[in-house]
């Protein structure tokens, strides 16, 4: 087992724990934090996979995934803030 394989295994385990935060979060903000953490772990796995295979276009995919994840989390957070104001 190589060093990069161990890193992928550890990131997968961390991703599973992030999934538990998404599912079992006490409130919606902790669940959103779990989604952000999970997307960061998936992004790191894509980058390590690019290093293992030597295919650089996976790095482009990781960059696009990071941008979309960032925008998505911000849009969901903004929606939740506006929805909270509406309910009051």
C-alpha cells in the first residue's frame, strides 16, 4: 500500500464522518457545515486521484468542483438566512 493509497483511505474515512454530520446534525447550520466538509474531502480525493493516475485534467475537474461547491454552499446559506428572516 503506497502513501497516496493511505491518504485516500483516510480521506474516505473522514468523508464518512462528514456524512454523519450531514445526516445527524443538530441544526441546519451544522448540516450545511457537514456538506461543506464533505465536498472538501471529495475534492481532495479527486486531487489525490489525479496524482496517482498522472492525469492533469482531473485537477481541472477538482477546480471546477471547488468553485461550484463554494457557490452552492453560499447560495444555500443565503437562502437559509433569508428564509429565517421571512419566518420571523
